[in-house]
C-alpha cells in the first residue's frame, strides 16, 4: 500500500489526528496546488486545481493538527468531486 493510499484510508476513518501537511499531500495528489490569499488572508489557505476548482480552509497554528470540522469539510469536498 502506497503512502498516499494510507493517507486516504486515514482520511476516510475520520481521524482526530490528521495533520495539515498530510491533507496538503492528499490535495497535491489530486492536482491541487496550495496558495495563500495574500497579506490580508491571515491563515486562510486555498487549494486550487488547473480547472479553477478551489477549496479554502483555515491553516492550523501553532501546531499542524487539523480540527475535526476541517477534516470533515475536506472529505466532503473530495467526495463531491468523486476523488475519494
């Protein structure tokens, strides 16, 4: 099982310990690039693909661990697009 397969399995299990860096790898695997919104965006991060589809979320700080609502939101986004 590849590392991305393990991350996808972890995401599907609704983990309480998914890290932002792991989610970023999942999005990158599906062709989404991470972009910050500029000086006034604060900790808002957007993942965009070549087709203009985007997912925006709050980047956790000071740690890397995502809140459960952020994990659910990302999971719904990816499911709606048939990626997982």
